[in-house]
């Protein structure tokens, strides 16, 4: 698929738990720079990075991963209960693409998987930028915050769940980019199911798979195991920034910055700034 002049290829790696979707683009000539793996937020997929490939892939192979159960990646035959399983699936993708070691960007839910990946497989990650990480399980309010963000919209015969999801993505907000909202809604609908996981994930449905693992993951024990050079990002107005210093201090080779924001950082709010912060760090 072509986006803003860049040819983005879409493909699948067949892993032990099914097909893993990815999108990638790269420079016309080998630059010698490490590849870059992009981890998405929920309830999205690798599709969320389509508008950003052109800024990121000029000098490095850039691969966006779709987590199991999201987008067109298969749902695992046995539902995951830990971030370690998501991290293992990311390694399967790297193996399938012949990538021994990669740089990394992750945002929101993807940031949780990035922490697990870098801690459990330190030889596979060179440098990484982690946006808006938060140890939700460490605070009572964190459980409620995570549930409020990720829950199943029960299917209704009148299609009311479609309107609920449309509203969750800002479709009724003045000035909303309805094409982008539609893209987000389509990806969300692929994940909006509780079939076979009602007892495990409750009213979060399949969207709750990664959050289930996030609430049970020991972030503070994992951080010291990370060997990657790391940049931690929380917006200046982010409600998650209360843990910013804990993440920066917990990773042996980490720094942190607080870009200006009204609330949580979103790569779509200022794509040029996002790319500049990411590439400046990776290229340093």
C-alpha cells in the first residue's frame, strides 16, 4: 500500500500461535542503521503507523507489528495471560523477518510489551523510545483507569455498539478527521469481541488481553534487566507522568523528557515532532 509517496508492504509471519501481521518500508539504499520496530496502542494495529512511515523509513528498515488478536493477526489458540507471551510473539516476528537486533518505538499499550521484550530478550533490542508507560497494577486507580480505556462494547441487534465505538474514537467531536476515525473504528471492530474469553477477560473481551497481562506484570523488577539505551516519554500534561522518574531511574541506561502536551502524548497530534524526537535519539 502506498502512503504519502512511500511504498509500504504488508505481510504475515507464521508463528507457533498463528499469523502475525506486519507492515514495513525502507530506504532505497542500505544505510547501515539498525531496523526500527514499531509497537502500536490498543485497540489499533500496525495500520496506525501508515501516516508516519515516510518520516521514519528514509534511512532504516521500519517494521510495524500487529499484536496477536489485533488487526489481521490471528488470535492465539490459547488466550494470553502475560506480557511475556506478547513479547515472545514479537520475537517470532523478528525471527521470521530475519532481524537479529532492532531499535524500537512503542506507545501506550505497546510500551508495556516493549518493557517486557527488552527485559526478557535484551540481546534483541538496541535502543528504544517508550511513550507513556505506566505500571497500572501498582496503583488502585490504575486498575480503573485501564478498564475505562479498554472494554468490550456488547453487540446489539440495532447496531448501537457501532455508534458507541464511533464516539469512543471522537467521531462526533467538532473538526474530527472522519477518515482517520473510520480507520480507527474498523481496526477496533476486529478486536471488539468476547467470544470464548468471557470468564478470563470479563467485560474487557479480547481487547483486555494485553491489559490483563499489564496488571500482573512486575515492571519494577523488569526495568533493571533492560540493557537497551532508552528514552522515556511522558507528556507535560500526562496523568501518567507521576511514574516518569521511576521508569527513568529504574532502567540502567535511560533518560527521560516531557514534551509539551495537554494530556497523554499522541503521535498523531504532531507527527513531525514525534519523528524528530524519535530519530534524534536513535541517531545520537
